[in-house]
């Protein structure tokens, strides 16, 4: 049973990396750290939104789209309810993030900058 769950997770992350290389590179660039917790949190949340059989599963995100999103995030143009939802999801993950890592992971999801 554990092997099949691990296999499913591996397949999902592999699919995500093939389908969304720009997102994966953004996560690596922005969240990489020796302990890997912030990167893992960002990858988990990105897979929840873009991976699997969701309506967003067919969406492709390129560098231009990511850059536009990061400009919006860094200028504080974010929906506060969505920001709270992302932070709640981060808090529920089985990783320990510093406050700075938590903020960065929320931002890299395209949300969180400047809103509480």
C-alpha cells in the first residue's frame, strides 16, 4: 500500500515537472534551501492547484505568465481571502517553516505578498 502511494506521488510530481517546467524552475530559484522545507511546501501547493485531474490540469504556465503574476504579488494586488487560504494550507503541511519561508512559499504560489 505504501509503495503505491509513493508511486502515485512520484508520478504526479514527474507529470508536473514535464507539464510545468517554468513553475518548477521558479520554485527552485525562489525556495531552494538546504533543508528543502520551503521548496517542498511550494511544490505540494503547486501540485494541488495545477496537478492531477482538476479543471486547471490542462492549463500551461509559461515564464511570461509567471513574471506577470510575480509583479502582481510583489505589488500587493492579491485577494486577501485567497491569501488566508494559502497560508492555512501551508500551516497544515507536515513541514516546519520559518516565518520568512512561510511568506516566500505563499508568494511563490502567486499570493501572499503584502496581505495578512
